């Protein structure tokens, strides 16, 4: 039976480490500060944003949640970002996605000073990640690498299979696994004979947003499974992209949903904010 990778526990450990560093920075006169902008009334986004604020408070950081109306123009939003770019008490800026349709996401992300882009979504920071010279990494992929590391799973030489090719998870996690010397295959909706590919995986990362999509017959014995999915079932329960009941018995390590990857995303955001504050206070 698989070792369960406890994202809550690992996340709490890292938040403790971050809190200690924040306390030390505060003693030296700097409180790391994060601004989170939310535009409109998306209920899921509101929950995420509230949790980001709570995360900051937990580690002793300053946070500011800026709520803007659905009708806010792109120009007004970018003006707000420019104002935050100039503030020395704000070290990280995050604009919660998705944005209302009349706003160009790319233009908004590019308006954030790359030094304050703690989501690491800006083209410059994605480029730095590709080159292996990034100050901060996108939060969910960084969280996955930390889960593997702290569980004692080595990536070196392993066959790593990623299902999903989003800019936020699939593409960057493939890059980080490659940088850790994995042999990486990226699968997606057009992949032929997906199960034939996934059965070769030593490490399988699933980020496609389809409930219980990966089943036991699609993995080999001993596989390490990272489930990035967060799907709401008809009964209201949260479920991953992996059919836990059939996959866990074959896995050596597996992340549960909830309590696996989920808690790590905000933790990595806090770490990026700390890193940004350190760089800017030098
Ligand atoms: N929407 C869903 N996930 C994220 C994230 O990690 N960052 C931002 N800014 N928006 C999101």
C-alpha cells in the first residue's frame, strides 16, 4: 500500500520555516507584504483570495486584498498595479485569475513588475525558469517539487509523465522535472494510447481537471502519483483527477485530494513573497 504524501503536514513545516524568517526580517525593519487583486465576484476566486490573506497572517506577513468591481476597465486595473509597483511596503503582487472577459490577462500580468510577480506568470519569469535562473517558480509546480523532495523521492533518471499542458501547471512542472534530471513526457487530449504512456511512468503528475480520470490499469506497480486535480462531485465532495481507490494500492507514494498538492500552492506563494521581500530590501 502506498505512502500517503501529507501535503498539510509538509505545508505546515514549510510555513513554520517561513514564519521564522519573516520574524527575523521584521526585527531588521522589513515586513514582507503581498497585494492580492480580485476583479469581480467569482465565488471560487473569493475563497482562494481569502485563504491567501489568511496564509500571510499565519506567517506574520502584511497583506492587502484589493477588491475591484466586475466592470473595472483594464486601464483602471493596470493603474492600480502601477501604484502597487511603486510601493516599497508591497513586495509581491498577484492578480487572481480568471479576469472578466473584457480584460486582457496577458497585458495585466505584464504590467506587474517582474520582481513582484510572485505567481511567476510573467513571460520574463517563465523564461528565467526555462534557463534555470529564476528567483521564484510558479506556485503549484514548486509545491509539487517540494512534496517530492520532502518525501525522499528522487527525480534523477526517472521516467516522469505529466498529463496536462496548461501554462500554470503542466508546462512548468515538466520543466522543473527536467531540471531535476527526469526523463519527461507531456501528455494531453491528443495523445494516442495514453495508458501505454502512463504505464511507463515512475512519477506521474496529473493536472487535467477530470474527476477520477487515471485508473489503476493505467499505472505500473510502485509508481509515484501526484494528483493536482480539484473536482467537485455531485455530492459536494472534492475529488482529484486520479481514481484513488484503484491507483493507491499500486503506488509507492500518492497525494490525497484534499490534503496533497492543494495546501502547497499558497505555501509556495508565501515563500515567493518572502524571497521577493528579501531581494527588494537589500
Ligand atoms: N487562479 C487559479 N489559480 C491561480 C493562481 O495560482 N494564481 C492566480 N493569480 N490566479 C489563479
